[in-house]
C-alpha cells in the first residue's frame, strides 16, 4: 500500500497501526505502546486522497466519519503526527500543491469590505451559545497569556488583557480604538480601568449586539462605544489603537492599506498594538481545510510579510514579542471544554459539526505545539519617544 510506505518514511518517532478499507493492517513507524493508536480507513478512495493531499482530506474524512481512531483520541494521533511532520510540507505532492496555491494566493486574498463581512459572519455569527460553551467568562477568542502552564483559562486570558494594556501605556482621557473588538472584553476592561474613551469596531452582528448590551449593563455607555463597521471606514484620530486576533482576516493584499490606516488614525505621539497569529516559516498558503471550513479569507503571515508594509506605512516597530506555546495551551482548554459539552453541541448542530469543530481545535493546538504557528505582538509608534526606552514598564 503506497500510503503505508509513505507514512513509514515520515514516522521516525513512535508509530501507530493503519487499517485500510480492505481491513489490512500495517505497522507505521515503531509504536512504543503495547496498544498503539489504530487508524481505520473506511473509504477506499482515501488510500490515494490522503497520499495526495493529507492536509485537506484527513480533516474531511474525520468530519465525515470515514476515519475511526481507536486506542487513543484525535488529539493523541495529531500530536503524534505533527511531532513527526514538524514544520515541513507533508510530502512532495503537498509541496507542489502549496507552491501552486501560493501563486494563486496573490489572486484570491481580496478581502474587500463586503467580502470581509461575509467571512467574519461565516465563523463568528454561528451561535453565541456555542462560544459560551468553551470560551472563558469574558468570551475572549484569542491567544491567552500563560504566566504558568497551570494557569486556568480565565486567569491566562486576564493576564493577556493586562499585558496588552501595559504595552499600550494608556493615560487618562485618551481616545482608544479596538479594531476587531470581538465580544468587547478588552475594550470594556480598558474603559473600566483607564478613565478614557474607547471605541470598539466589529463586522459581526452577534458580537455588536452583545457588546452594546454589555456596555449598557455595566453603565459604561458614556466611555465605551461599539460600532458595526470596517476599519477602512474610520476617519478620526486616536491616542491608542489595539487589534487582537483580527489581522489574520485582513487579507495579504490589504496589509499595506491596513498599516496606512493605522498611520492615518494614530496621533503623532500615539501607540498601536497588533496581536496576530503568524508563521515562523517563509510565506506559504493557508491550511486548505481551515480555509474551506473554518476561516475563509484568513491568512497567517510570516514575519517578513508584516514588517515590510509597516515600514512602507512610515510606522516604527518599537517592540515585537513572540508568544510561542501560549496558543497551544489556550486551544487545549477550548478543546477540552468542547469535549465536556459534546452532547450539547451535537444538540445545537449535529455529530458532523462537533467532529469538524473538534478537528479544528485539536489541529490548531498541535500546529502551535509542533508546527510553524506562533503569535506576534507588534508595538508600533510614529516616533522614538512615544514609549519608555526600556520594557520595564510592561512588568511593573
């Protein structure tokens, strides 16, 4: 079986048992457990599809129930697989396809305002009830900041908020803009603690409704405002601009426009903080399964793809921090919360949706553990004196 031969070339650490659609078993690698993970393929077409493009077809097969995992969980197998694949293309076919898609990427990543709103709605307007089941109480849907690996999800998310607020170095009575504010937790905490005026913008109708309701409940309407709008539609000045987990949806073609807009909206002595998923590898196409089923129009850039448009916009990179394993820990918490609420999610949607969502969270968890994904925090200014000359103020 060609698939088994290929996998035996890749799996150098540990291993598993592969059972094909004809019930033939193959030992892949060198399993170290007495009862190794067993992968059963139920559809014969997968013998070739998994060889040709595993990064798309494995997720589809798992979602459809055409792959069964025994003696372990999906996470156990993905942990094993990505430990062996690492940051590399899965095989020659995947490499060639990624090169072709990479050329195609320049023609397709056009996230104009209408398309951006559609992309956001596809993911964020599914159901607030779903997100309530696996996010922290403040509904933060971005990488948490684990001072210790044993931090709870709630503590780590609060750490993240405080870490960002420290980097923004906000002064009383300043104007703050939160681009892609999500369910408003960061904007709300800034308004509550910093005695300034905050504007949060989102393209999600569900998030917009939730944010306005929350601001009213907390009696913060005089200091905290939310608008349903695109960042390109703004035309006013701010002292601080923050964006957490939104830059992934900007689209590669619009990086220059995004940072030009930051430059336009930011006061001369202002500070901006951009928190985004990125890659430590050279530029490559986004994961095909994630693009097709989870984040249409999404793209996680290499560092080189971000710094060039920042420079061309005339902004100064005053600080870059790379958060490495933090998102893997965050996704593990989200995944475990979803598994605990499996029956509720199936009742809300169906079994297939749950398997898709589980694959999304588990796959992303392992890509931050073994793959090329990290989180970058860019602190941007217009001059050298906008921030203190050392980073001590962030940790005081």
